[in-house]
C-alpha cells in the first residue's frame, strides 16, 4: 500500500466514522483533527519496543532496524528514563544494556519485572558479566545478546516475540 493509498484509507475511515446512518456528515473535520485521527488510528495495534542504551549511534541503528509499520520504537539513554517510560505505558519488548551511566542494567531488569511483568526484556552487553549477573539474567530476562550482534537476527527475534508473520 502506497503512502497515498494510506491517506485515502484514513480519509475514508474518518468520513465513515463521522457520518450519520443516513450518510450525512455529522460535523466537518478540521485538518489538524484529521491528522490526529490518522495518527490515533495508526497507533491502535502498534507493538511498542523500548531500547535502552547510552551509546547514541547504537540507539539510532537498532531503532531504525526495528522500526516498521507495526512497531513504535522509543529510545532512551538512561535507566531512569527507561523506568519512567515503562511506568507510563506498556511495552512489548525492552532491549536493555547492562552498562548504563545511572543505574545498573541488572537492577533495572529487576524493577521492570515489578512494574511491567508482561514486557519481554532482552539484555545486551559488550562487556563481561559476573556469575551473579548471569543468574539474574537467566531468571528474569527473556534473552541475552552479546554486542555486536547481527541486526537481521535481532529483527527476526523481534518478529518472533511479537508474533508477526513473514519472519
């Protein structure tokens, strides 16, 4: 479906939602309202992914790799920001770096499991992990990835977790 087709679908649905049973337009829709309507309709059914890492280039790359028509990707650089995001909205997946500037990733993992137990947490690191970290990760995380990793495999993993076809 092209971008033009998507706009026409939004317009058609907006008109259908704003007409009476007799086909009369209930009230005209302002341009700003139409844009907001399209965004809200598009957001319904979106799968939310949170990426937490203090490396801007990594956030940009993984964020772009996981962004699709059916996903909404949010990126944050600190553990505090991650916890705020997860407390404010449900996320399907959280990619979480272990080494963050403010809060240890393993501690964030424990807190995520308290505030958002349905979120699948995928821990990531380029560093060495201790035995205690490994035990917590095995107990609480959905998966552990060592950086650098193959973006294609991460996309396939994400599709699998989200239950999307076409993997």
